[in-house]
C-alpha cells in the first residue's frame, strides 16, 4: 500500500526522556568517563576528519550554529543555539539536537536530543583536557558561572581528574545556591563564594562558565597565580569572551581547532599568529602539555564538531538494541525508489 512506513523509514531517536534514563542508568560520572574515551580516540585520529569552523548565524540576541564533521564511515552534525538572555525568560541558554549518518548511503542512523548531551560532552572534553594539563594532585576547582553546564563540569572533573572540592561563584546568588545544593547531594565539599576573587583562592583549576554577550572580564590578571589550569568554557562567540587579555599573554594556550577558536575563543583578543597548541597533538604525544608546575595552562574551549560526533557515536553504541530509542518515521521510503509521488498519492 505504501501508507504504513517500511523499516527503512525509521530512524532511531533518543528523546530527552530517554537521554535522562540513559544517563541515570549509567551514572553521570561513568557516562562522561566513557564518553571521554570516545572523544580521546577521535582526537587521536584527528587528520581523518573533515573539519570546518562551525557555520554560525549571529543576531543581536544570540547565535544559531551548525556543526558538521565526518570520517570515512560516519557523518555527524549538531544544531545548537547560544542565547545568554534566554535564561531570564525561562528558556535554556543552549539547546541542541543532532544526527549521525552513514557516509555510504547518506541515511541517518541516529537522531538525538543534544541539550543534555552537549553539557555532558562539554564537561567530558574539559575534564579530559584537564587530565593532560591540570597540575598534578589538583583537588580544588573554582567554578565561576553556576548555570546549566556547572554541575556536569564538576562531576566530569571528579571522574577524570579527582577534583573533590569546589568553590562556587555566580553573579546571581540563586544559581550558586542551586549548584551547591545539587553538588552537595553528589558528595562534593562546597564553598559558596561572594566574588570571583574569593572563588579562585586556593584553586588549582579555574573553570569559567558564564554567559554574557560581551567582552566580559570574569578573571583579571592579578587573580591567576602560577601553576593554575584555566578551563574557559563561556567565551565561544565573536565579541563574547571571559578573560582579560593579559592572562592570555601569560598562559600556554591549548585549543580544539585553531581555525574556529581564532574566530570564537578567548584568542580572538590576540594576534592571528599568536602561538597555540592543538589538543589532538598533545593527546597523540606529538606536542607537550603542561611543561612545568609554575606554568599557567589555558584550555580556550569553544566546542568543536568532533566532540559532538564522538558523543553521537558513543550514544549510538550505547542504545543499539535497547529501549532507550524510539523509531522516528523520518525517511520517505516508496516501494519503487523513483515513485515518491505515487507514494504520496496512495496515502490520500
Ligand atoms: N565551550 C563549549 O563547548 C560550550 C558548550 C556549552 C556551553 N558553552 C557556553 O558556556 C556558557 C554557560 O552555559 P550555560 O548553559 O551554563 O548558561 P546559563 O545561562 O545556564 O548559565 C550561565 C551563568 O553565568 C552567570 N554569569 C553571567 N555573568 C557572570 C559573571 N560576570 N560572573 C559570574 N557569573 C556570571 C549567570 O548568572 C548564569 O547563572 C555559555 O556562555 C555557553 O555559550 C560553551
């Protein structure tokens, strides 16, 4: 008849509800630790990927981005927005969904919510990078910006780097209260701070995870002591940064994909040829990570398509043959591939 969809019409779909079930069934820390192995594996085969800076559509209020990449077998992309004012209006600052497809025939093999998955993959990447760059024995992390990403960052840093103590600060005290409540329930030792300056005291790792559509100065030069690792998450768009330029000039800077980071990251404040180290080379042992205990290392994170590809690949492996997926009738599949019109008419 051509009215009932055939098997080929269905794409496995991971809804928000199922993503939450999957994360809870796995445990968020184990989820992010396992995801980190996928991310690391993909960074170590970096030259195999088609890469491009993400395609960004900017407006006064925010940005909508498409993030594609592919290897010889799989193609992935993520749709993601960034609207710092959203949170005040009851919307998420960042929402996302994505698709993983077969390169061989172009058919999607997975569609997934990626709002939760982006928080997980961002944190997983940060902590993986932290394992290469954070000073040995780091136990205390300052977390400046206590919004949607915050708890994921904390849990990933505990799972991968052994961080047990957190110093929280947000300009909005209710965000800090929320994060403190959530993270105490996860067994962290928490200090709620009243300024960024207070938050960084005694911290070996500083995570900045704020959202503001401007050249912000979350950290000034005097706040960053020798030997610290900075995990800078929130500066990820032209005209949206978090660190004073002087900090960048004292730091060894590590990036995902320089072509994108020079447009979007903290280093948009520096000369185009300012030296940076690519993380995939560090992970392959072809470039040095932290060289000495007094060095300031900076992960100028903007989020790159390969991390989303790794996340989709991980979720695809995890959900195969489970009830964490629902079939989505997404691909028209006429009995005769050329009779698409006939299929539409038969459905009348
Ligand atoms: N690098 C990446 O891969 C990546 C991935 C996801 C999100 N992000 C970015 O991370 C940031 C945080 O995302 P989110 O989803 O948690 O946003 P969110 O809006 O939920 O939280 C941001 C928090 O920052 C706080 N804040 C704003 N200005 C501040 C300041 N000057 N000092 C202290 N706190 C301040 C806000 O009060 C809010 O609680 C955003 O800028 C987002 O674009 C980056």
